C-alpha cells in the first residue's frame, strides 16, 4: 500500500502542476493537451490503486477514464478549436503577475487548511486541494467558453483523485456513471456552442453582446 500512496503523491503533484500551467498558457490547444496529460495521470493512479489492492473494478475504471477523459472529450474539444479557432478567446481577466499572486495565495491556503482535515498526514491532500482551487480559478479568470469547459473537467479530475486519496471506494459502476456524465456534458456543451455560432456568429461569451441581446 505504501507503493500505492507514493504513486498517488506523484500523480497528485502532476495534477496540481498541470492545473497551475493551465492558468498560465495562452494557446487553447496547449490547454487541452495539459488536460489530456492530467487525465492520463488520473487513469494511471486508479490503475495502480486497483493493482495494489487487487480491485479489478478500479483497473476497468482506469481504462474507462483513459478512454473518455483522455480520448473522447479531448477529441470533441480539438474539433471545436479546429472549427472555431478564430472565435475562442485565450485571454485572461488578470495579467500574469496578479494571476501568479492569486495562484500562490490559493496554494498557500491549501497547505494551511490541510493540517486541520482528516488524513492530514497524506502529502497528496494539500496538492489536490490546490489543484481544485486552481481549476476554479481557471474558470473564473480566463475568458471564453472553452476555458470554462476545460476548467470543469480539470476540477473533476482533482476531485476524483482526492476522494481516492481519502479512502473513498471507487467502483467500475461509479466511474462508468462519471464518465458517461462527462461524455454527455461535453456533447451538450458542443451542441450549445454550435447553436451559439449559428444564431449569433460567436462561440465565446461577450458581455457587450449579451447586454445588447438582453436590451433587444
């Protein structure tokens, strides 16, 4: 089990690092690539936990996670970028220095909060809390619909690994439900963006345009 905890810590560190990088990169294709790597890390963690504990359901869950989060969802997102490359915004509301300060504050808060929680001795816990806060910050700070979609997916990745770290049981049925939910959610988001482009000629939310539509 010690080996499994070591792998969890490594994967948690990777999830946290990738969540930070998502806030710093400026290319949407790079953003999605970082999410793919993060999803592969989650699948690897589930597979190692399943192999260590002898749970074949976790191994199947890891394969399903890899298929949905590492292949299907990114394929949808890459196709969106290919079709609407000129419409997706890659800018942030805050410039780089305030963004770095915000991420540093959230990371520090996570490490201050972790000692007061159960399983405080597990080194992966503060890293994953910081990863969750970083994903939320991505959704708030970065402009555009694509960043919101990736932010939700990255948040789910960190939450899944956090629950595994805290000892929650992951069955194949649970992971299948989560994976199915993600697949449906991405499909709905894709259809919604298609409709926005067909009706308004945009796929990103524009405050001025929304205000004008509301007034009309």
